[in-house]
């Protein structure tokens, strides 16, 4: 499998030059020009490394970096920050936002390629397939499909992310606040009741083909568990 490199850069000429050179090195390259779309694209594609420009439309590189670092499923992806600024203070800001490396424009292509290689040494080899399994529920992370036994379960993107969070640590009770923060993100205002609405939808889809494994913990939150302790009536 090829490593995926996610390039977030709004300058088209530079982006195309980098894409060309990264592909020559044997990587799959995903390019996103809009800051506002970057985090969703990272979650969708799970790249091995992210090259992130500092100045972007909608959201800055520093903000994107902080958002990525706050999300458990993508927080450990290495980030190389690109910037036109050479100030020491900006470098510190970039690194404290969670960037792993920092490259000042203009830079040489071989230098950036070497930095990418260094970060990839830390990244796990891309897996052909990643699956989460809980009893008869199987989630294929790569294709974003969920099955219960032989049955395909159609889930909306929010229900998928909720279920993924629960299935990553079965038995653990996740508070509504935690789920809101990780599934919806810090910057979006939603009421904690929204979590209940989506859990209800998730249950409805899942329970069509088997017992209810989602446990409601009164006044706290939710878990996925084999032996629900009978607090499931809402
Ligand atoms: Ca830019």
C-alpha cells in the first residue's frame, strides 16, 4: 500500500508542484485548497502525513492543526506546517499548536521531501483494511460500511462516527459532552440533547438485526456493551 499524503494548500501552482513531486516519490496525494474542508477530508481519508499551509481561506493552518490534535481518531497523524513567515514567534506558535515540523517558504523541493520521509518513519504502515468488531457488529473503517451479521446497516455520517467512537473502546462510558466534542467538534454549537437524537437513530438502524448493545447510563452518557444494565428505556 502507498502512503497517503494530504496537502492543504491554497496556492494552486505550489500545490501542483508539490503534488507532482510527492507522486514521483511514490505517494498518493490528496489536495485540499480550502481550510474549512481540511479536517473533514483528513477524517475521511486518514492520510499518513499532512502538509498544512499556514495561511488558508476560511480557517488558518494553526486552527486546523489544533482541531486535528483534539480529535482522538486523527490526532496522531504527523503535520508539517508550511509558512511564508520566518519569524521565530510564528514557528513557536505553529509547533505549540501541535505541528511536528515547520518549513518556511521558499523551501527546496528535496528538503520538503526529506521532511516528509522523516515524518513517515513515525507513521504506521498503511493497513489494507481496518476493521472494528463488537459481537456481530462489524465496521469497515476504510469503506465506511457497517454490517450486522450478513446485513448491511446504512448509517448517516454522524451515526457512523458515534458508533466508531463507542466501538473503539467497548464498555467505556462516553459522556455526552465528550461525544459532542469529538464527534461534532469544538467549534460547532450543538445541544447535548442532539447526542440523544443521533443515538436513537443509531439504535434504530442497528437493532433491526440484533439485540441492543448500546447502553444508556443515566445522566452520564453512552457505551457499547454486551450486557446492557437495563437503563435503555429513554
Ligand atoms: Ca496560503
